[in-house]
């Protein structure tokens, strides 16, 4: 059973890396994937590194996201709301289904730990329409 869990995590890591490869200047490293105590949900934690001047286009998640910035500066850009600039040590809560983008407005690489509480079996990231 443990071997199967490691295999599933390896596959999800490969999928996340393939997704990130499509966005220049952005790297994602899966840190944790675990069933939630809430039926049908899982917790996924990733480290996201964003080079200066780069970012992630508009997208959504099938659950809530908490982003904690560990270094540099990251900007969260929710549709229809004011941008939120976060420096190391700051966090933001992004409700499920919120269309948003993110970028690094700084001059050095930025990094954050994103924790997702999402519906199991759905893609972690969906491009916004």
C-alpha cells in the first residue's frame, strides 16, 4: 500500500513538473499529497519558485489555497479585485474557484509554499476561460 502511495505521488509530481514546464520562469516541486479527513478531499503542498518578471497566467483550483511567501516578493492578482503584494513571511488565502494569476514583480527570484485543500481526482490547476 505504501509503495502504491509513493508511485501515485511520483506520477502527480511528474504531472506538476510537466505543467510548470509550460510556464517559463516558474518551477513547482511537490512536497506532500495526502488524503484529507474530509471525505473526497486531499491536501497538496508545493513549493513554487518564480523568477523575477515571470508569473503564472489566470487559473483556478478545485479547492482553497493558502500561499505563504518564503523568499522575495510575489503578487497575487485576483480577477475583479485589487492586486495583493506579498513579501517573505506573509500569506494569502485564495478561495476555491477564484480566478487569479500570480507574478514576481521583484528583481530577484521569489518562492512560496502553496497548500491546497482540493477535491480528490480533479486537476490541481485549471486555466481560466
